[in-house]
């Protein structure tokens, strides 16, 4: 949930959106043993629609992978420092104390969850893992122009066959990929194979993020500080 909420806050900050104009559209597709779910955010009043970001889940019967993308955003190494935040003084955004990303990484990668997480931002590929001593580290590798071009070609070839609304730009966007079944180290420093993300877990994350839900007007009480869910 923390990862999802912080991506929402990133869109609001990047595009200076009033919270009331932050709208999420959801689409689902099931077929051929595959489930695909996407939450996507349009730019207000854009025609044709311009998409500012998305949360995409695609799975088979064993589990799936989550992609979370924000346009016009940047991740910096200092975001991983305890207390490092770009939201200081922003009362309407979560994570003003800078612990959100670090806590989310630990929660998703430790114990039984054991999910792989990687990120692309500003032309760098970020890989998160634990050392032999159980210390969480991030490794940054600069992506070559050829690697970025190959990646964009691969994604563009999938746009027509998936619900993805646009091709992320590795230089100007931030993209997190969660749940790839690759090898890594556990928080105990032991070699392990990472787990796919179960659909029930993904649904639980999105249910906890109220801005992704569509409560009826009878369930909401509007206040100056936000909406209360009854």
C-alpha cells in the first residue's frame, strides 16, 4: 500500500494537481488463464486522454507482476536515506518524514513475501537486494541508449495486446516493477528465489488505498481536510 500511495502523491506533485482532480480509472481483463488489472490516471480534461501514470497487474494461476509508473518524476539516491523526502511541508501528501519507500521495500522483500523490486529512473536501473549479512542495498546501473531503445521497443510491441496505456520513458519517468521470479538474497542473507505476487495480495493493497476505490456518495462525508469514509 505504501508504494501505491507514494506513487499517487508523486503524480499530484509532478503535475500540480488539485486532489479533487486526481481521478483513477480501472479496467480488468480475464481470459486464456490470465488476469490483467490496471488503474490509470488521466490528465484532467485532456482529449484524447493523456495518461499521467498507472498501476498494472498481470498474472497467471501462479501469481503475477506489478508495474507502477509515474510520468515526469525522478527517484534520487537520497530518497533511501531515513528522513530523506521531497514532501516536507506538504500536509496533503503521505511520507513527509521520508520513511515510506524504505519501509515499503523492507515489507515487500522480507520474510514470506520475498518479492523482487527494481526501478528505472533518470536513465538508471535500480536493483534492490540484501547482502550476505542481511543489509538492504540498492545498486544503480546507468542504462545505455541501446538498452533504453530495446526496452521501449519491447514495451511498444505489447501495447496493443495488453491494457498498458503508454510506454514508460526510462529517462523522464519513474517505474517500479514488483514480483519478478528472479534469484536474490533473503533478509537473512540466504540465496532465494523471489515470489510472484498473488492476486489476493494485490487486491488487498489496492483496497487499502481508498483513492483507488469508488465508494458511493452515501459513504462519504466531505471535510476541509479530505473525505471521511463511513
